[in-house]
């Protein structure tokens, strides 16, 4: 709780910690700190983008990516050419869509 109060206090809206504690409820404090963290992340993301760095990167789940690559290798397909993993079933018979 002290860490949350410290993060909120930095924004400068309160003169003392006692004033902060009297003003905010716990859900409000959590919401405020969450918003401050998001704003800080967005600022850092913007600064990184100016330098040509993509902080978002590939959002694919690492386990799903490994499964996709292993399955593609078993089928003698380049894993980088696989753009979608479609489940194989008896109706469509499709496993992967290849570029």
C-alpha cells in the first residue's frame, strides 16, 4: 500500500501523505496508480518510437509460436511463410494457410 501511495504522491496533487490518505479511497488510489503507469508506458513507447524501436513487438503467445513453427517444420514448410494456424478437422482438412 505504501508503494501505491508513493507512486500517487509523485503526481503532486497532495501536500502530505496524510492529505492523500484522507482524500482517496483504496479503489481510487489503485485506479490512479494504474492510470499513471499507463501514461508513463505510453510516454516511453512514444519516445522509443521516435528512435525507431517498437516496444509492442510481436504479440503472439510464445508457446503458440513454438507449436506453429514445430508443426510447420514437420510438414516441410518454412515457419516464416505460415500466416495463420487453422485447426485441422474433417470438414475443411486445412492445417495451415501458406503465402
